[in-house]
C-alpha cells in the first residue's frame, strides 16, 4: 500500500510536466512538478521566462546560437537547450523541434549531428554545452525552408527529447559500413563525430552519394577525418557524374561488406534497393535502416475531423495526415518520428474511420492509429 501511495503522489506531482518528463530523471521531474503545482493557476513559465526564456517547468526549450551554412540549401543549427535536456543521448537519435512562425508552432523531427555532451567553441565563442542538427531545404517543406533561409540566431524553439533506435552501439562494431545520400548523412555524422572525438575509430567505410561536390554536406570534415584516421574510408559518389551508386560494385570495392554492420539512411528507393540487396545475400540481420519519409500507397477520402478533448473540428482532404490536421487546427498532437515508426503519435478513434496511407488499411472506432501516417476516411473523431 505504501509503495502505491508513493507512486500516486509522484504521478500527481509530475502531472503538470508530463510532456516534458525525461526518462531516468525522476527526481528532476518531481521538482519541476512541485514548481508547477505551487504556482497554479500561474505556471512557473510566467515567472521563469522573465529571468531566462530557456527556463520552463512544462516543456523543453532551446535557443539557436549559431546558423552555419553547409551547402547552398542546407545549414547546421547549433542550439543551446534549456532546463531539463538530457545531453547523454545516443549518436543517431533525433529530436523534435518546434518553431513559432506567424503565431503558429510548426514541428518537425531532425537527427542530431553532434556527439553527446558536446561543448562548442567554434568561432571563438565561450564554451557551452550545445546540440546541433542539420536541415536541408525541401521544395515541399515549409519549416525546412524557413530554417535554412531565414531563422535568425537567438530564436527560441521548443524541443522534444531525443529518441530513435537508429543508433551506434557502445562499443561500436569492429567493422562498420555507412550508406547515405543527401541529408541522410545527418545521423551518421553524429556517429562519426562521436568516434572521432573519442579517438577510437574502428574499420569504417562510409559511402555517401550527392549530386555534385558542392552538394556534399560536411564534405570538408569528411576529408579531414579520412586523412586523420587510417581506419576510416570516405567514399563520395557524385551522382551527377557517376550516376546512382551500384550496389553490385561492393563485391569489388569492399568485398567484406557482408561482414560489416551496416547503417543506411537516404531516399526511399535507395533504402528499398539496399534492403533487397542485403536480403538476397542473406545478411539482413546486419542492416539498420532509417527512413526520413513515408512511402504512401493510399489516399483517404477526407472528411471532417473532430478532436474530442480540445473541442476543435477541421475539414481535410484525403492526402492530409491527421497529425497535420490537428497541428494546423492548434491541437497539441503527440508526435515523435513523423514517419510511422516510433508509435509516439498513437491515439484512439472514438467515431468514424481513418485510413493508413502506407497500405490503405482502414481503421474504425475503438482502434488506435498512428496519426502521422493516417488520413480521414470520412468523418471521424479522435481522442485528443
């Protein structure tokens, strides 16, 4: 009974900061919850923001302290997280970032490109623990274009805790193969930088594809690491001159590729080809894949979506995800990877139907759905 009572008190204390809770930080979560309880109906943020905009009892925040050009359409954002951020993430994980644009918060997930517990001193700035992400502007990406072309230093952003299973184990395998293309290099950079920082780079081959030399993100750094570590091979494939990298050439270039633990990240078709090639060689167990986009094979009918708890309603077409619909309507939607992988966005349909955009499967009232890859199949109501 005592144990259950303690758990109940802890849950009550942490309730106001449930969305900002960090795994393994129970004592901090409870203290933050106490702060929120004591200051009700005014939340701690009302007072803390006056002292430091990065202090919040309810959410993770950060300040963009540097914007560094990587290519013509890609930048690195260096972010100083505020109170509660866990710097001991695993290389390869991603974070959610929310940016306020014209009165509306826009959220996306980006891979961390910095090693854990990183202090940035580049540019002569004072040493401070920071994180970094790299963003490539996409034609259809409103937020990515904003971050690349206009976000100023000093901008305060919201953050979601690091997560994801596309990670480098510790210690790393004796033999590693990285296969990346375009912005798919970003999670691998965190892995490479971590090994480089520790001075322990095993036998690593990194094959990266980009259209031209100017399009290679982190190109200079890759060359430096290639020269500094005899055990690291940086192989850049310029698709504008050489075409798509031919997986069959692995037998000639790196004949031990079947023995290597492989991490692959890039466009969907590239990843599909890699999965097929590894399956044909019966080495799929050695392959780890990260997808940045969802392959859609279906479109819902569209309809009117009601968000029961928030009391908001919006009409959407059959190509708009329920997550996007909710965010556009100002509903605080749970989210994680936004790719149908992590299950963070799962909610219950309480009325109507929704359709999985990946395979066309229809879900009905009482079932749980992933809002990031589901659309309305007629009118529906969500428990959020």
